[in-house]
C-alpha cells in the first residue's frame, strides 16, 4: 500500500469515526438522505456505535501517524 493511499484510508477512518461519534452521542442529527422503503431517523444515542466511532478515529490516527512520522 502506498503512502498516499494509506493516508486517504486513515483520513476516511478519522472522518467517518468522528461522524459516528457525533451522531451517536446526539451532538448532531442527520436525516436520511436516500432510502428504500420506509425512512426513519435513528432513535436516540447508541453507546456501541459511539465507541466504534472513537475506535475508528484512533485507528485512522494510528495509520496516519505510522505512515508519515514513523522512522
């Protein structure tokens, strides 16, 4: 994996993890954009997804650090 593709993967993980964390702690609410059938917003905060967001952000940060600042 090249340095740039790993950087993109790390950045996507950081951004996606941040979005999961913010949504699942209730700090932001995003309505469904495109759906099939009945569209319903998620019901309240979810601790497992908030934790998954933090883990994704940490993993993305680790990938980004490993690629750019490792000696």
